[in-house]
């Protein structure tokens, strides 16, 4: 036999359950991200750029650090293959990020070790300095992603 107090307790739990589920779905958004890209894979590069764009569109400050072969995305001479469904190369996606306000830098080791020159980088791309990058990496308010 179901008693009135038990029925009330069950109804109260059912009434509160949606509130607790919605509270679990709330995500604390970070204000700034550091995306470190060193992969030579066009698919990985493209996904990193697409996710960075999505974070920028959600209001995050996006800082992109290009290392190793990913530094080629910042070259004026970069000519990659367009990826579906955007029909854009990772380099074009990177330029889009830059035009929307993202910070883009090549790692400090890229130019001197790739035989490239600063003049070969497209406008707006900087050269990262280890003290600045390490500060971002250690900042608890900045979330880092590595591709």
C-alpha cells in the first residue's frame, strides 16, 4: 500500500530531478584558450582550426601557436588541399581566425630551424616568445589544447 507521505516524497523527487539534470549540463566557460598545433596532418590541422573558430565564436579569446610542420600554415606560400565540408584549407581557416581577432604565432624555433624568414609569414602572424607562452600555459584561467 502506498502512503500519502511516500507519494508526496516521490512527486517531490520527480519535480526536482529535471533541475538537477539541467544543473549538471551547465558548463563553466573559459575566457581564453591556447591552441598548440604541431601536427603535419591536414585533417588534424583543419579540425584544430574549426574548433578554434567555434571557441572564438562562443566568445573565447583564442591564441594559436604553430610549431614544427604546422608552422607552414602561416606561410604566404602555403598551398594545402581544401577539406570538406568547408572546402577550405587549414591555412585559409587559420587566416579566418586571424581576421576574427585570434592571436596567431609560430613557435620561436620554427623560423630559424625551417630555413624560413619572417617576411614569408602572412600579415598578423607573430613569433612566440617562451616566457609569454609559458605564462599562458601556467595560467589557470587559460585552457590549453594540443593537436
